[in-house]
C-alpha cells in the first residue's frame, strides 16, 4: 500500500493525537519524501520536522507515527525566528536587548509607552534541509505552458519514499476537480512549486481523475 500524504491530514502518535500535517519535504534530485512538517499540538502548534522513517502509515485522512506526542514535540523545529535590531535607535535610550525581545505590550505596561521603541517583527525562516524543497497546500503546479492548479496530495512508496504520483486540484468553484499526475511527469520540485514537463493539454488528456 502506498503512503498518501494529504496536507491537513490528522497526525496520530502512539499515545494520542499529535497534530496536523502542514508540509512534505522532498529531495529535489531523487524526488523522494524525506521529512514531514507537523504542527505539533504538544508544542503549542509549533511546526516540527519528522523524519520519514517515523511514519507507520499514511492515507488521505491520517498519518500514524511511531513516537509519542511528547517525542513529537521535542523534534527539531521547522521554523526559526531571527530577531534583528531596529534600523533607527531611540534618540536617548538607544536599544538594549530587552527593547526588542520583550513583548511591546508587557514592556509598555512596565516602563511606560513613551520609552518603548517601535516593535520590530522577527524574520521567520523555514529550516528546509539543503537540496530539498517544502511542498504544502498552496504549492503551485506548473505545466510547461502555465499554471494548472495546486498540490493536494503527494503519494510515495512507503519503503523508499520515492514519489509515485501527485494529486493536483484544478479548476475553480464548480469546475474544480482532482487529478492524478504520475511522478514521471515531474520536471523539478522547488519550494512552493512543482514543475511538469507536460503542456496543459497533454496533462488534461492523460491525467486520471481522482474521486
């Protein structure tokens, strides 16, 4: 049985519910699933990187992992917040570290709003392993002559992680439908985009409809 990774599927651990599947990490060169990105409930919804070998089974509704919910929460974080110093310093106080690490509302209540410099939002980086790409719900599927839809699901061999096909959501509203595209049609996998070597007409003619 193939492993079906449906973005948004429930993730179950050995002891309880673990969270939701957010993204799938794919090695660009081998087109192989290497990790899953799961919003871990025990980590307050923080996304974590789950190695593929921790997957027991996966279908359109559920991904089962061989770890507890606490082990899931302790896995490497997928996102890293980078705090940067403001471009303009306060005319008299300058910027101490606490000026931008403490929440602005807490600091204002403690020290007075006039002493608090404008808050500088952190830069959030996704920790995608080198040579790999993150595919999520909004990932675009492009034929050789234009966009055809968005990734709905990735299907792979459960033993090797090799992609066998992807499910693409095409159309809008009442014309929307899901089609299966074989992995052999994939030209490249990049962050947020799957490129095909087929034209849109070839894709429509050869793609298999998905119930």
